C-alpha cells in the first residue's frame, strides 16, 4: 500500500515530535533552501548596520547564551 504524503499530513506528523526534534527539523529545512545572493547581501548590510549601532553605543550587546535562551523561551515556551 502506497501512502501519499501531503504537506498538511507531514506538518501534522511533525507537530507530534518533541520540541528538540521540531527545532532540528526546522534547522534542517532552512539549511536545505538554496542561498539567495540578494538576501545574503541584505543580511550582511543589516549586520554592518547593527555593528555600527553597537560601536556607537546606541545598541546594547546581549551575551549569546542569554540571546539563545530568550529565543528558545519565545519560540518553544521554555528555556
């Protein structure tokens, strides 16, 4: 018996995974998307703009560990 996997059924199945597995899936899906030179250029422009803001004292720096914890709390609802 052959079962056709639709995007909706795939998402429904993926939502049954634990938070760590869903995070890994998301990372792998994002990594599978081909790079777009225009987007990469815009991202680099944003990095440079933010670096200038930090160097000028107009933006605070957050430790990487703290930033990741805040992202996890916002996305996964946990630290």
